């Protein structure tokens, strides 16, 4: 999930079996499944979109080699996989996504980058966002701030299929008021709120950005919640909360696995963006991407401004007597992945990666190898992500196009897409 709240269209011509090039600045039309691989050979074929190639002389091995090398290089730019658009939404753009076992899709609409009076939490029904659990809870109303959803961000489900979200509590341009930042749990069947844990100092900091969360039901009487505070400033950390008691603590605030990577350069839509804590050129922050192993024994996480993946045992994290030193010694560096704003785990313990630098959704397999699930130029800053046994779902946020990252000019282009890609069990 990104700390600052950013789709382009694939223009296709179905006549004569040809397809026009895909352009980032266009808008999406249809909402049907698109077999991306079928247009790979024609997506960049129009002469007006690239310099005309010289016709090589017969038997010219040099020209043939150059052509082959060029084709190989282009593969990273060509679409692949199958991506289905299940929602194309107007402003405001959604951020978090979660899907219940009966295939109900829920979305969050935070207010920390763009204030709005639309529902902050909604169910996607027939392609439209419908306020959930009700209008009064999800909009500005007379309810106490601790009972309203101010700026919900990351979302997940637990092993019982219940819905959980993290409310960062922030409205753009204003400090976070007491009681606004909270962990909230719902029974999606009855719309009953089953948990409401308000985050308080010293766990809650003035510059906190409570960004994403996962819920472990194997530790604690009613479970333990792990929250990634990526920070609106420079104070990221992991937050742990016991559901039964509401007890909470903040850990590893200064650990390298939590902090942004100094000097990182991200290439977004072809433009290099340098990490500068004092002047952000793209969505940046500390620990952000977070997911649990299928059995909840391991927490995986990564800073937003980093390409490395880390893990910790949940038995140690959920133990409130464990020290930062013990936690630090237990951190495992799992190596490099891609720059991610979201992680999700499927039932086979494969981790799905939002890959904004590559216009892609990827998957890290249990042996550490990485596959491309879908690549499409409409995938502009993929944000919230969720996986089950049939699909990986993702919200395409366009957050890198916010005005604050582009000299005061917003480049975001509704509609904001909610997509899913089919997945299948491992073959071996």
C-alpha cells in the first residue's frame, strides 16, 4: 500500500487481425478478460511509433543479429498473461482490496492524499462501489471519530474469512486526530464490527502512516495483528496488537529491514526517480508490503523504498516479552525481489508482488524464483493485492502520477482499474 494516494488504456483495433500500439496516457474502455499474449507480436508494430528499420541485405548476419537482439530486449515491454478488469471506477481511486471466501470484493478509499466525501469502504457489486457496512460509518457523520472510517488503507481477511482493515486516520492537510487511527475487524455476513483497536502513543506517532496489516489467528486468544507503519515522515516501524486485550507495541523502528534504502532509484513509466526523504519524487517510505505465510508461522515484509524481502517468525513477533534485540537477530534477509507496494500469499505459499517498475504483477515461488503473472501497460503503480486459490486481485492506483510527484500537475487518469488474473496450483 502506498503512503500517498495514481490507468492507462490499451487501445486495440480488432479489424483485420491488427492491434494499434498501447499508449500509457489513454483510457480503458471494456471490462472483459484480455488475453494479453495474443497481442504481443503486434503491440508495437506500427511504423509511426518507431523508426523504420533498414531492410538487411540477404545473408547479412550482422543485421540479423541486431534484429534478434532487439526482439529479445523488447520482451520485457510486451504484454503477457491474462488480466480481467472487474471494476473501472471514477474518483476517488481505491487502494486496499480483500476478497472473502464467497468471492465478495471489498475496497478502501483513503483520504490522506485526496480528501473526499465518498464512502471510505465499499463492496464492489456489478462493477460499482457500494458503501459498506453503511453510509454513516464510511462518510463524514455524527459518529465518534473512533467509530467512523476516516482513511482506511490496507485490507485483508483472516483464516475464518472475516474482513480486517487498517485506518490510518489522516485527512490530507490535517494532523491525525486522537482515535482516528485504528485496526477494525468485521464479520462480512452480519456486517458486525468484531474488533476496533484504536492505536495510541507511543505506538502511534504524529507522522505514522498505518499502511497495511495481516491477522494471525494462531497466536493470542483472539489473534494477533501485524501492521506496517510506513510513515508519512521518517519513522517507520512494525506494530503488533493483541486482539483480545487491545495491547499494542512498536518494534524494530531503527532496523535496516524496516527503513527506506538510501540512494534507491526507481524507474517509473520510463523516468528515473531518486529517493529523497526531504523531497519525494515518487511514493516512498519504510516497511510497507506485508503478508503472512499460508500457515501464519512467518511474516514477510519489505520497505516501500527497497527491493529486498525479509521475514520474521510470528511466534516471536506475537510474544510481547521478546526484545528488539531478539527480533533483530531473528530477521531473515530473503534476497532481492522487485520494488513492491503490496504482497499477497496464496494457499501454496507463493508470494505475489506488485511490480510498478515493470507494469506487472509477479509471483515469488517457494524456491525464490520469480514469474511474471501479467504484464500490461495499464498496470500503473499496482497497489493493494490479494490472492486466493483461483485468482490474484489487484488495484491499479496510479499513485506515482499524483501532483506532488509531478511539479504540481496531477497525471492520474480515471477510471481506476480493479483487476484479477487467474492462477493455478503448482505443477510439481
